């Protein structure tokens, strides 16, 4: 009776050994450096740009595959806490990476190259929850083809951070849409239903407008940033856009602004 019992004990030890080895391997695989992560992501995005040549790859399968891989790897690697504060110096030359001033919220957004004159953007949001853990989710930062997030501002309202994402959607060669959307981190959830902006049509979490890109094409900055957010004064300013026969797609951007200021309860038009 003794030998079979010993065999079973040895078998249990052997199984635990395999499990421990697998766990250690998984931990070592997870502990990939930020530089290695960046190198992988840059390679995949280089492939996305290469495969976006529709004449050479008419079926688009390679482009679809690379987009799936790129998205999957961002969703996976962004769970590694160190990536939230890593600057990704090379990757940020290819995609948009915007981080909140307190370092708790970040948006990765990029052109999938799957669109035409209306560009298609994907976005992954990475944030630190109240539990101290890193949370990651994919979501469109704008309806339809999505948008890229250029900046994240932050205001403290009722002793709670409210984040303001400035995004741009490319709807055609000349028609653009720029917006500011309000977010907060509530517990371990990213809340996009922060309706603190009072407009004629009611309370909303977004201010946005369409405009003709060629009315501002001579501006030196890229990407073009038109909405102004001042966290100290707690104001959001959107430019006045006028109808103009020369700029039929969205209208001409002027030098005048409409100002919304926080009055202690809502952002209201001044």
C-alpha cells in the first residue's frame, strides 16, 4: 500500500511542478519591458500602413489581420501598469497618445487605414481605478468612423477630477468634426455620462462642431486644435463657424469664440 501512495504523492508534486513552471513562464512573459512592447507595436503599425495600399492588397485581409493584432496587443499590454506612464517616444510619432495631467487616464487612438476619405479610427482607453489596478477598454471616441484624441484636460469639480478629451473626426477630405467630451473615473469604471454642459437642447457631456479643413489649412500646428479649454478659469471655448461659399463642407472657422464657463453646477454659455 505504501508504494502506490508514494506514487500518488510524487504525481501530485509533479503536477504542481508543471503548474509552477507554467506560472513562472507566464509571469516572465508578462514582464516584458516597455521598450519591447513599443518595438512590437511600432512594427505592427508599420505593417498597417504598408498594407493600406489597396491596389496591392485588394482583399484587405493583411490589413484586417494587422489591425486585429495591433488592437489585441494594445489591449493586452496596456494592462501592464508601467505602460500608463511610459511615453512611447517612437510609437507616438505614428499614433495619438494623450494622457491626463494626473496620469490616471490615457487614450491611444489611431487611423486603421480601413476607411476612405472618411477615416476610420480605433481608440483604447487605459485608466487607474479606485482599486489601484489598471483597467483597459476599447471604445469609439466618436460615433461612426471614430476620432483621434489629441489632448486630455482635467478640472476638479466638487473635489473630483473631470477629464475633458479633445478629439477630431475626419469625415471627408475637407469636412472635420472637433469635440470635447467629459469623462470621470467612478470607482473602477470610466464614466462618459457626465452631463455638465448646459445647452439650448438640454444637458450634454459633449461640445462639438463641424468645419471645413481648408478654412484653417494654413495654421502651422498639426493636428489642428480649435477648441480651447482653460482648467484654471474653468472655461471651454468653441470657435464660431460661419457659412461661406468658398468653404461649403462645414463652414469657415472664424477668430471669434463661444465661451462656456462652469458656474459651480454646470458649464453655461456666457
